């Protein structure tokens, strides 16, 4: 049963480490997430791969400050864990680290070259039946992979596809985004600021629109996404950046400005 997902969330890549566990930024990361929640952020995106589980532990700690039902929590199963039993085990471990008994959305993080979707998708659906996961989806999936994944689902649909999409990388607009919109699959954009590059944009149109709307280039880049009903999950650790990101809500760019920024 689908649940509404906020259009703006908190990304957690790099918190608690990157590909390996690194606790050196744990305090800073926890403080950032707590501040984000206090500002009003209610979507948190994480994954078992981030910091080898470290990010999930930090998220689990940060969420204690608010009733669980107020958070839309997303995590992902890594491509090494896509066999049926491994999917269930990975989800169970994620829930333990996150200190919760369900995920609002669970994604296949990357497609596997060796494990078929016929093995993975029924396992994802089983998590919904067990009540461990409310919605399932995928990440980094092409149109053919989306079509194949859907074929192995009997009573559940793909809720979202999380992809890299931003002003400087609009390749998904050619096929993936139109397909998802046609099939009621939500797009979640990671790297919505192109690793921060769009915050110091030298794009004349972005600068012009920032002046028009009295916003920053970062806010223009993020609002461009949410104005298209695309979920953006920027990662920020400073209070100033969190505040800046929060300022993209409550207004939308005019359609002609959104269109002008499209490649």
C-alpha cells in the first residue's frame, strides 16, 4: 500500500563511513540529522552499504527524537545480497541497525550481473507480506530492468526508482523518467546537487533565476527537481546547508523556467 513520500529528504552517503565503516564523523552526522529533523525533514534515505551499516546506525539513533510514524524511512539492499534468503536477512539486519520494525521503502540498490531478478523481486515482495517493508522499489534501473522486475511481482508494484539526476546530468529524462511517470513509479534523485557543484553554479540561467526568485543556486537546482514532482535527497552536514535546503519548499518555479533548465 503506497504511502506519500516527501519531496525533499536527507541523504546519508558518507555518514559513518563510505564503503567501509569509519566512525570519525559519527557525532557530526548525528547532529546534522537531528537538526534536519528539527527543521522539519521527514524523509531519510540510507543503505546497508553506507559505511558498512554505520549510516543506518546513526539514522536509527537520530530518529529516536520523533515518533517513528512521522518519518518516511528508505534503505537499500546491496547487490551482493540479492539471493532470496540474503534479501530477507539483509532487511532484518537493516531494521536492527535502524532500531525500527519496518521500512517505508526498501530498494534494490544496484542490479546484479549474476543474481537474476526472478530471485530477488519475489523476496522483496515477501518482505511486504511479512510487514517488514511497506513499499519496494529499485535504484539505478534502466527501462528494460524496470520492465523485467515488474514481471516478477504478483501483488506489489514498484514504488520508486532512485537514480542520479540533476541539472548537469539529465540523461534519465530521455527514457527512464518518462517510463516511470507513465507507470506511476516515483523518481528519487540522488546527487541532486552534483556532489555540491551546482551550489556554486556558473550557469547564467541558474544565476538569473536565483535573482528572479530571490533564492540561491542550490535552491534553484533542488526546486527544479521538486517542481517536476521528483524527490530530492541532498546530503548536508552543516546547519547552514540544511537550512538552505529546507528553503526549497513552499514555492515552485514557473513551468517555463523549469522547461528552460532542461537540456
